[in-house]
């Protein structure tokens, strides 16, 4: 191994137990974004906040999902971006394979929302389903947002591309596509409405015995800033103000009740707790254990 050549990271998975469930964080990659993506801070303030936490001066957003194993069934929460977002991303399938799970074994996919870094991994370059058996669950509000009368445009207004993506996604999973409310979709797993980032943005809550885990989707994108300062939003939030309110509410709830959290953009491996600190909150990563 040479001294100064880039070398690949060794592993993109990490496991924890939630009662009867084994939950595995599965990384999809890391993507640098310009400081302007954060709403409510100047680029200089972003750089200052990040370097104070020993991060590069521009936001580096971790992307990932979670595999849930329970009584022989395999559930994937979000699928990463596939080949839609460049060379530092799209590693979810390779990482799943390292724990012996190929896409054909996945029984169900739970989506936090339909953005490409969460659902883009569901189809390949030919727009064919990557997960041949999986039943797909998403919120009815997300379904309405993407497939209703006024479909979303992306940041530069290229709605053609966005609509092609969304239509292709639903078509690839025709007959296996299930918009749901907040009911259980499998024993011990239910959706939690967390609107703002998108109208149907969802968390997925797992409970077993007296243990629970809330996978909170995109409540934060740059957690080293937004957990301490929940008022900082994301320009990709469909409703920044609603996103801010939802973030404050859910941070209060998980801190008050001591609920373990996961999140698609928490820094890998993305299991931890939130504690209250004066005006804001602090993220406390979970202890890594060799056996779960
Ligand atoms: Zn996201």
C-alpha cells in the first residue's frame, strides 16, 4: 500500500440489535456539497462551524440506508442512489453483499421519500427493478407529491427529468408499490410522518420488547451543524419552515424519551442518541460492539 495514494475504505456496514431485530447500517457513499445548501447560514458561517468540528470546510453528506432482519425476513430502508450521483456514491449493493445479502433476497423496501439519493438505487440504467421480489412502501403524501396534479421540479426546474425518474421508478415496481398511512407495515415496524423535507417524508420506527429505534430519514443532512442548531434548514427541503418545525419536534422527542436513532445522512455508521445541551442538542454515537 503506497503512502499517499487514495485507498478504499474497508467496510460500509455496522450492526446493532433492537430487541428481536438485527439492524445493519449500510453505507452508500459520501458526497461533498456547496455551503449554500444550508439555509440560514452564510458560506463563511458554514465553514467556521464545520472546521470547529474538525470537518472539511464544505459540507460532506453521508448517504446510507438500513437493513432490518427479523424472523427470516429482510427489509431495506432506502436504497442509496445507484449510479445516479457519481463515483463517491452508489456503494449500497456492494456493501449489502459483504453481509451476504443480494438484492434478490430483499422482501420489502421502506422509503423515507423519493429523492434520488434514497430511491435511485431501486432501478438500473435500463430502468429495470434492482430488487426483483421486494414490496415497496412509501407514504400516501409522498405518492401524491410526486404523482399528483403538480409534480415537483428539481432545483433548476428540469421537471422533465424529475418526472421521468419518478414515473420510471413506480413502473419498475408496478403491482408491488404500496402507499401507506402510519400503520404497521410488518410486525414491529411502522411509518412516522415527518413532513417538511418532502410532504410525505417519513421516519420508520422499529420496536421490539422495550427497545426501539427511529430511522428518521432526512431530519438532518449535515448533523454536526443541524443537531446543535435545528433552525438551520436545507435548500432541498420542499417546505423549509415545516422541516425546521419537524426537526425541532423530533429532536425534542428523541432527547426526552432517550430513543435510539438512525438517519440516512447521519455520519456513518449512523446509530446513536440525541441529548439536550443548553439551546440545542448533541449527537452521541452508539458504542460499536463486536457481537450484537
Ligand atoms: Zn437525502
